[in-house]
C-alpha cells in the first residue's frame, strides 16, 4: 500500500529545510504531551482535597508523593496550592500550544514558499528542448496545487507524531494507575485500527483520482480561454460548459467519497471507544473497586487516549490520499536538473561586425531523417538574410541553432571567427532579439509590456523613440492613457499589424545585434506586411536581420536568400 522507501525519500526533502527548527518543534510537542498528562494527574489530589472526607489520611500514591515533595521544602499541601499548580500547568500548555501552532504554521508556509520558488527556478532554467516537450498543465498544477498538498502531507505527518507523543504520555501515566485497563484500551484501539486498514487503501486510490480530475478541469479552463473567440463565433459555449462540468462533477464525487472514507472510520472508532470505556468503568468500579478519584482521572485519560487513535487514523487517511500529489512534485523535482541563472556577463562581449558562419552542420531530431547534413552558410552583418523553404525543411530549427536553443556542437556556429561554445552562449543571447509569428503580451500596461525583459529603466521619451522607428508611436499616443494603458486579452485590443509592430518595438528596446524573425508577418495582410518590411529595411543599418518565411513575395527585401529546399 504505502511505499516506505518513498516516505524516506519525501522526508529527505522536508528535513533539508531548517532541520533544527523541526527538531525544536518536536521537543515542544513532546513537552506539551507530558504537561497535559501532569495537569490531569494533579486532579487526583485536587479531588481528594475537595471531597467530603478530605480530612482522612489519603493512601493514594500520587497524593502521598506530592505531600512528600512539598513537606520536604516546608510547604503544606492545600486547595489553594493545588489550584495554583493546576492553573500553571494549564497556562503552560496553552502558551506552548499557541507557540507551537504559530511556529508550525510558519514552518509549513515557508517550506511551501521555498519549494515553489526552487522548482520554478529549475523549470525556467531548463533547456528549451526539454520544456518544449512538456505539458504546461502539469507544471501549473504542481506549482499551484500539488506543492500546497505536499505541505499538507507533511503537516499530517507532524500531526501523526504529535498524537503518538500524546498517546505515549497519557499511557505512561495511565499505566501507573492501572496496567490492565490501560493495556485493554490500547489493545482495543490497535484492533480497530487494523480492522479499518482497508479505508487507507481506498484513500490512496481516491487521492490519485482527484489529481486526474483536477488536471482535466485545468485543461478544460485553459482550452476555453485559448479558443474563446472561436467559442463565441461558433456559438459553442454549451460544449465547453459540458466539458468543464464533466471534470467538475467527477471532482465533486471523488471529494464526497474522500469525506465519507474518512468519516466512517472516525464513527467506528468512536463507537469502539465508547464501548471500551463503558467496560473499563464498570469493571473498575464494580469489581476491582479503584478509588473514585483515581477512576475519574483514569476515565479522563482514556477519554483523551481513544480520540488520539481516531485522529491517527484520520491523519493516515489524509497522508495516503496525498501520496500521489507528493510523488508528482518529487518526480518533477528529480526530472529537472538544478541550475543557477546564467550570469549577465558584460565583459568580453561577442562583437558581430562582419559575419556569422555555419560550418558543417549535422542535425536530426530523428536519426533516420536528418534535417541538415554537412550544411554550411554565411550570414553577413547589417543585412537582411531570408531563410525560405517548404514546411518541415528546418527553417525554425536553423534559427534555433543560431540562438543556441538546439545544440549542434562547439565548432558549428562562429561569430566574427569566435566559436559559440556553451560558455559563450549566455553572452551571445544578450545580443539577440527574437520575434515569433504569434506575438504575446502579458496583462498589464503597454509600458510594462514594452520593457518586459529588457532589464532597462527607460524614460517615456526613449520608449517612444523606439516606437517611432517601427511606426508604432501613434498606436500608443491614440490611447487615452498612452503608455499607462492597461491591456488585457491583448490579442483583441489591437489589430494584427499593430501587435507585430509593438512586439518588434519590444525586441528593439533590447538593442540586439542580431534580430531573428520566425514567420513574423505570415498572419498579416499584404499592406501591413509591406509596412513591417519597410521598417526592417530602415533598421538593417543598426541590426543584422535573419527572416524566416515561406512567402515568395518578400524576396525583394532580402540582401541574401538561403533556400533550405536546395540542400
């Protein structure tokens, strides 16, 4: 059922985060458990002092021990002293409970925060080829839902440890009052626990189902948002609603089954506890004739012990239902190597003043179907080089290799005679600008979108100067709030040509030496496309341009054409 190797593996990650604080939490919990036990034991002399026959000599060993201790230090045991000690114990337990709750909550939230941050860093530092083959839904689900579940998983383990400590502390005290009755209660608790083991197996199955249902729901929401315009045009809202409701209904049913799967064992444990307590009280009072004060405390201890068994069963139920969530997080954590951010190197820049060379390029995604075989070409600086060819001939792969997204070897790409090795890629990428076919913008102001990842703090005048270079300044100035205009669902805020010109301005703000355009005008009408091309012709004096396209009418704008169909 539960893979014990997996438990140790999952806890190795947990214990790496502030282990001293975790150990401190454990000892606080230990202290609280025994403090609660001591406060209950103090009820024995308290009850004897306020009983009608309080003047009689007590033969209870707890009272005799307390009398002996205080007589030794010259203090008489009385009602006031017992009440003070009892109140002190209760206050100490309350204070430590408060401190433990705050400390544990902070520890859990910090662990969740650090886990999200660490995993997201690993994701964004991964290779393009790795990320390109992954589903974003899985990653979004892990970062937003499964990491908090993993934190909850550890929380229930801590709760499990807490309950075990409480049981042990209460049992150790109860054993001093009655060994037989204590062992009977513990035995009953273990028997019921073993009998209800099947509910733990079911919890694991339901937990996995809940993850799959949530993944479907997340996908249906994302599918609608990506195709919202088509959904409206096709009048197919009901189709998306039914898709969403399928996963929503599945989640509802699974969550109901999970609640029922936890409630039934709790109910059965409660019944078993009540029956066991009745048997103990009857035998202890009628047959064994335990003193009334001791019996009262014994009942109180048993009333504390059995609910802990209920709590342990509930915690284990929650733990096994969260196992698949933890495995999902750990799988992602193991799958992605831990890398640091590439340092922004300003010294030793790669100058691109003459040419970029591709020498003896051999590349294939499928070894049986190579894309490039001993391919060599030259791209001149401050020119527009057109990359043309039919679909699937390797146009996009060609610029991916230039950008270092696809690895082709250290001796393949040279810039002004300098080999683009892995060590130099970070410097080289600082000199690149990339514009894809579908421009993307975030929800935010136009200014935020334009300076996006440029790492520059530009004035409005400097931004508008770049916008003028691509005939996009009027797009912004006609907006009521100018650069402060908020754009949400950006693709519906501007026309296709306006979007591409703004996207081109964003790339130029980076001040690249090489501009890579991948079918950047394929979605535009003829007139808008010509406007973009005219902008590029003016820009080539300051930046080298590599333009991937399948459109033959753009050849007139290219200083050189590389036809990949002719390889």
